C-alpha cells in the first residue's frame, strides 16, 4: 500500500518534470524562434502552462502520498526525491493563491516599466513599482519563512539551505582583497586588446569547436543565436545560445564556454535520474560554479589560451596579436566598467557584492526603493573608484529586481567561490592539467567534474555536494588565492 | 450565477486552447529543431502533455458548467462555443480511460512496426498489429456512436457532421469520370518536364516569395525545412515547413503554397476568436479546401504559371523550358505513379477513393486486415491500369492506418470537392481573376476566401460554412468540370 503511494507519487512527479521541460523549451523558443507577432499569445500560453505546473505543485494528492510513505526502508535516492518533492510542495502551498497571482501581475508590469525607465535613464519612474514588487516579495518571504529570516526565505529558492548570514561572512572576506587587487592592477599599464573586426561565420565556427572541446553533446543539444546567451533544458534536450559582436569575439567564445558549463552539468546528470526530482542541477550557485570553472579557471587559463590563440589564427589569420602571452593578456584584460555582465573575472564579484548588500538592506527595511539609486551610486564609487554616469549604467542595468528576483544575485558569487574550491581540488587530482589544456584537451578536467559533481544532479544538498567533491567546507580562500596569483603574474604586481 | 458559469468555463477553455497550442508547437519542434538524442525524452513529454489535455477535456467541471448555462439569451458566437466544448467533452468522456490508453500504446507500436514493414516491403509483418488497431478503433467507434454507424463516428472526429453514406454518393460520382479522364490523358503524348537541377538557395528564395505572394504573414509565422511539409499552430503563431529536392523544385514550391493555404486559414480567423473554440479551422476537409485551392486552382492555373515562370527564370536563368505554355504543361504533367502524395491534381482523388472504400470495408467487417494487401492491389489495377510492384508503393505507403487514423482519408477528397465549389464562386465574384494571377497578384482571391470562409474559424459547421460561402450545397460537379476543362485543353483531348 505504501509502495503504491510511492509509485503513484513518482509517476505524477515524472509528468510534472516532463511538463516543466516543456515550459522551459517554450522560453527557449521565445528567445530563438518565435515570430515577433506571437508575443501576446505566448504570454497567454505561458500563463496557462505555469498554472498547470502550480496546480500540480500544490495538488493535495502530493501531501497525501507523502504522508502515506513511511521514511524507513527507503534508499538514499528515494529519500532525496521525497525531500525535494516535499520542499517544492511546501513552498508552493505556503504562498496564498491571491499573493502568487498579484506577484505575477506586478512583476509583469514591473518588467515593462523597468525597460522603459532604463531606456529613459529615469530611476524615479521605476521606483514605485519596484517598491510594490519588494513589498509583495517580502509578504511572500514572510509566508515562507514562518517566523525565520525573510532574506533567507528568498535566497533558499535559488540556493537551498544557504543563509544570508553565512554569505555575509564569506563575501565580507572577499571584498577588501578584491578591492585591493583591483586597485593594484588598474595602477599598472593597460594590456593590449583586440582592435580588429571578426566575422560572424568564424566566430560561430569557433564557438562550435569550443562547445565540442568542452564536451557539449550535440546529439542531445543544439546551439542557436539569441540576444542573451543562455542554457535551457535538462536530460537529453539541453540547448544553448550564444551571440556574436564583430569587435568582441571573446563575448561569443566565452559566453559559449560559460553556457556549455551549465549545459554539461545538465547533460552529465546520471541518466537514471531523468525526469525525476534528481534529474537537474541542484542550485543556481552550483550551476554557476560549473559555468564559471569552464569559462574562467579552464577557458581563461594561460595554457588553454595558448591553444585558443592557435585556433583563432587558423580561423582569422593574423589579427594583430603577436603571440600567445599577449593573447592571454587580451583575454584577461582588466578595465574600468559599469556593467556586471561585461566585467572581468577580477571585478565581477564586486558587482555582485554591491547588489547583495543593497537587496538585503531593501528586504530588511533598512533601505527604501526610492533611495536605491543614491545608495547604489555611493557604493559603486567606494568599490570602483569612479562615479556612475547614468542609471542605465548603474541601478537600472540588471533585469533581476524588476522580475522580483531578490536573493538571486549572491548565487553568482557563491558559484565563483565554489568554482575556486573545485579548481583547487581539480588541479590536485589532475597534476598535468595545464599540459592537457595547452593541447585543447579538457577531457580529464571535465571528467573529474562529471564524476565528482555533475552526475549527482540534485541528490545532495548544494553545500554537501561541494564538500563531497572537494573534501572540505566551501571557503572563499581558494578563489582569492587563484585571482591574486593570476593577476599578480599577469600585471607584474 | 449562470454568467459566472459561462465565464469560468471560457477561462478554463482558454487555458486548454493555450495548452493545445503548446502541444502543437512541441510537434513542430520535434520535426524541425529537436536534437536527435532527445527522442525518448520527448515521448515522455508529449505523453504528459496529452494527459493534461485529456484530463481537461473530461474534467467534470466542464459538464457542471455546461449544465449551469441556459441556452437562451446567448449570442450565436457563444452558442457555437458551447456546442464545440460540449462536443469535445462528450467525445472524450465516452471513451473509457482503459481503451484510450490501450489505443495510444498499440498505435505507438503500430507505427514502429509499420515503418519496419515498409522498409522490408513485408505487409504480413504489419497485418497483425493493424488488426489490433482496427479492433480498438472499432471499439472506440462503438462507444462514440451509441448505436449509430461506426465509420461515421470515426469520420466525425475529422469532419464534424459528415456521413459516410453522403460521401459514398459523392465519391461514386467522381470515380468513373476521373478514371475516364485519366485514361484519355494518358493515351496522349507526355508533356515535357524539368530535366535540370535547381539549387536549394534559389528554391527557398522562391518558396518565401510564394508564401508572401499568397498572403502568408511572416510577422506571425516562420518557414523552416522538414522532411514532410506541414503547417502548425493557430492565431498569431502559425508556422509552416517545406523541403527541397534538387531535381524537383515544384515539390518545394507547391508544398509551400499548399501549406500557406492551411496557414492562411489559421492566420485569417477573426482575431477576437483567438484561444477560444472558434479560433481555428473547423475541419480537416475545409482545411484541405484552402490548401488545395491555393495550390491548384490558383497556383497551378495557366495565369499564375506565367508569372511563376518569369520568377523562375529570374532566379535560375534558362532552365530548359522555352515558354510559359510549356512551363504550364510541366507544372501539370500527368504521369503514372504509385504514390498518393506525389500524385497530380487529376489522379490524386483516385488514390483517396481507393483508401476510403477499403477502410470502410475494414470498419464494416467486410474485409480483414490480412486481406488488405490483395484488395488494395486489385483496386489499384482496376483504377490505374497497372500493377502495384511492392507494398511500399502500395498498401504500406501511408502512415495513417498505422496511426489508427481511420476516417481521415476522405477529408482529402472532400477538401478538393469544397475547393471546386469555392473556386466556382470565386471566379464569379472576381471576374478578372486570371488577369490578376498573371501579374502574381492573389490579393483579391485570398481576400474573398478570407472574408467568405477563413475569418469564421469554427463558428459554422463545415457543410454550412461552404454553403454560406458558395450559396449552394456542396457538390462534386464543379471539381469535375474544372478538371475536365483544364486537362482537356492541356492535353488537347
């Protein structure tokens, strides 16, 4: 009788996971294939699909099944599945229908308002709806937190088990050393960069070569172009997108490696987990650790840059960079900039830390939405040493808050921290990693990540997963050491 | 209170329609974009989506809402919506869950078996599963028919309100005159055809030009390549596919016009019907009337062929056809052939009539599955005057029966009959149609079809729709007159 409940729940969940894959592919289609005139109809379609998924998450039968299954005698895998199903059900059931609907409606309006405000460089036009979104998200957080910390309740959605307080300590250790490293690097002469234009065909050819080089399985995926690169789907249908900018081929190439990191995580999950709660990456932070270690610790290493330089010469001929060392510098240039998504490895986390501190203050009620622009500009000046010139280069640059995504930003830096830990263990496990990367061979590195992390899907909690893979608790120290070593050498500090 | 029931039902139905659009796009994706390795996962996704749609169709709330709404005081539109919802609900509710599941499972196996049997040219390998599928479909038909005619119950799914008996009379009038016309034409010397190869780029360029020329709205659609051309979707997202064959550019060009006919029907439905039961084409037969009148009566006319000849000259240069008249003959060549989908306008319906008579005999129990091959071959010889050489050119050529689609074939010929009726009215309404087509201008013709037929979506029953548009009951006579006139002139009979 109890195993019947288990089997019924798993069959129900399997359909839910399959429907979630369809919903995800609908987003992929929207960004890559959808005719422009279909936008309104698509909103209706997505809303209908979301309603179906929501109804399944709060379906009372899920609660009944969960209660009918005793905890003992279950395998580790089955316990993990039940834990994840219960988590989803509880989160969904705690949020009143009215609130969920109001959030969806306000966020939709918020997104449009944000886009207009950004185009007009007018933060005041966005502040009122941001204030509404914030209030609704806080109400949701209160429903989820059951008396606990509001920010943690939001963060938990993207990074199960993470606590804001732990991140404050970790990020607090990152900030001064990153600021100091940044100042030291920018006091030195700039490294030469690219100056030519690179045709789209060559960029896309190299992007495909890089995807293959990093183990992307084209038989179970495809590469298309989109305005913003992303990875979509789980299991046997994981698609990525990239983009080309004539003067900046690194945008295309490193976006591709980044998305392949996300996609490889999904493609390498144990096939027996497919369409189960274990069948996808476990958190945003762990996902970002994979995209970033592929992109940065591997893809932007001196060894791999040597190989990539030769590929670019083969594709584009002489493009004004005389040798591998100069190319390595061009790939890793550190320059002043306003925009998070365009930031280099060194400065990227400073952009995230700024957002993390501001959004915690917003959720705690220590900062009002209307005061966010001033707070942003002050903090930016403090960490980056120059003034924000306009809101579209500052507080209005990111879509996240307009979409109600509070608690999402810190997972970017957590991912980088995890990548630092994993890289430390990886280099110990594969002593001749650099020699392999210099030949464009990532197979030992990606196999290590697959075996120690990716294959497990959502079986373990994020923090435990990293601990299992690295043998020690996550720490910011490996990332800092890595960055300090790399940029000290590169800029001759 | 009753209007609340109406509103709730319409909101529910709107989500159902939106989900049906998503399910349709999933099929589109499978034929155009899906990575090959995703096939198994996709089966699970589609099954989950079908289960959601099925559950919504049989949802007991639909019955409750329908009962709570009184019939009086409703507009014609609202009455039509309720009629269509009730029809879907009743059909779905009449079929026991067990039977629906068994049909799905057997059809899935049937399709695989058919594909293998066709590759091996071995009908005996397919006959047993065909027999199972037939028995299950007959069981379904009995559940639907409630004592009425079994074949009509199957036919009704594709052509609401149609009756096999009426088609027997109509098709009985078609057959002898088509056989006689075919024999007369094939006793004359063959017309010259194309002999060169045509590059893919030029074919696709012309395909897009033709789509535009026939009024396809690219802003709310897109054209891709697929193994089998099709049209997919309703409202603001209607996509078509085509294919290219180097030696046969007419395959690409006329497939495109054909699919544009289907797509234009969907795109031209009154926008206020979007995501309602009225928001799509009303039946397979009416749909086929649009694809066929675009493709044949307009696209293969002497006038339009003149314009198309000049476009092909512009695109490919001299391709061995000296003038417009010769080109018109090449487009409309009549040749012996085994395959329905490759048949010309004259012979096409003979292929359909053969299938219609055989499947009626199967459903009536007058013919056993195991005897189908012999019956096919006899009938083919009788109508076409030569022997079938192998099952893949005969009884195994079409996918339909392996998919359980009994009652589907006659809608093809019904569509051609409807196209004949519509064409007769169209030429009366647009006296200078040929002069317009000679300039590549289809706007008056497509506007007439839009205003008199397409815009109504599913508001009227199929037969009533044709009667409203043409002013008289559907008849095979206009199609026969059109074909006899056209081919008598072309072949100098």
